[in-house]
C-alpha cells in the first residue's frame, strides 16, 4: 500500500469513528471554506469519568450524546496515546450541529499526573472552559443543587466597559479544572 493510500485509510478510519460527532465535510469543501465547522471539540482526560460526567451534566447543564471508542492501534499510530484504547463520553451544549462538544475520557490502569490548577497562571496550556449562560441566578441554583460551590467571591460583576450587567462565576470540576460561567442575572 502506498503512503498516500495508507494516509487515506487512517484518515478514513478516524472520520468513521467520529462520524456521529462531525458535520458533513462536503458542503464546506464545495464552498471553499477552510474549516468544516467553527465548533471546537475539547477532549479532557479525567481521573473518574463517571464523576466528571455527573458534574458536567448536573452542575453545568451539558447533555450526553452517544460516545465512541478509539482503538489502541489508531490512538497510538496517531500519537494520541502510547497505544491505549480510549472510550470517549461526549457531552454537548445545545442541539444544533455547531453546539460545543466536550469529550471526556479516562484511561484505566495508566498513572496520569494531575495539572496544577490552583490558578490559571500556574502552568502553561489550556487553562479553563468558558460557558455563556442566559441567567447566572439559574446557573447558581443548578450548581447549589449539585453541591458545587463557586470559588472566592463569585459571582462577580464584569467591569461595565467589558460587559454591562454580566457576571462571572468560577467553579472547579472534579479534577480541579476551572470552569467559568458568564452571563446576566435575571
């Protein structure tokens, strides 16, 4: 098999794995667009996938979609893992094709080191997830019902020069990752 055909085979397998998550690529290609979607899917490795799914669904408001598996040969050949299989739980905000997708995964039997999430400047890398809400008061009620407490003095109003009447609430997920909820109070 030529390297070109091998590349196409690997790409085809990856696309098949994610077919239920990705919009069609044909329409973007026909229009000459650089990206097939403006949506970013964020993958997060967690210590306890059940706790993480519960936090993101009950405390934040994501809904779970059908997940997918990444076979060890594919994840290893792509450089994602050292040939560990992945079972990915997919959560979504919203119902349309451009809805934010959060992909949670736990790799059993592998010792993964936690990130230093004390502050967003504690280490390099992606540091927090921002979720825009329509009602900070309702978001706070959902957090309280789930037993999640906001950090510091949250919610705090954003400066009017940034966004008048908009509040920032910061929480941590079960692994200590920072999640921001930003929106007005009603």
